[in-house]
């Protein structure tokens, strides 16, 4: 069995994308990115090699909650694991992200070891 390691990062902050790509590439993941939710959804629809999504929850135009809803309601991409990666770390934010359809949650600043473990579990 081959491990699908292509990670789609959906985040409106280019600094977050740059940092995540750098640390994940060093750990063997291939990362692509989208700076808007709709762009990321289009990439998911057109690239069957994407194994998982890292979704920023606070973006302009369409936030992560709405994006997850759209993904979960699009048959072709509904089962792709989504990890909510967000600065929202208040009591209840993790539960809100999971209730919206995220498979897991990581708060910013990201604990790279924790995130790598989450990615490996979902991509295995």
C-alpha cells in the first residue's frame, strides 16, 4: 500500500503556507496550496492525488466552516480528511471545528510533531 502524502494547505496567509510547506516538506510530504477556500475546493475536485487538507478556519470570502460544509456535500471529495488548523483556540473551538466536519484540529502556532502524527494517521 502506498502512502498518499500530498497535502493541500488552504490558508489566506502566505506566511502560514510558507512555514507549513517548509516543515512538512522536510518530513516527506508534498504540499500544494490555495489562498482562498473556493480555489482549494476546485483543486480537490481536479486532483485525485490529494490525500488530506489543512484548512484555515478564518479566511475572507468563505471561511473554513463553509468550505468544509461544501466539501462534505460534494460526493467526489466528501471523504477527504480535513484538519482544521486555526488560531482559534478558545474553549469550544475544537468541538466547533469537529462538528462542522473536520476530522481533526490543530491550533496555531502549530506543534509540528503533533501535526505530523495527525497527518500520518489519516494518510496511512
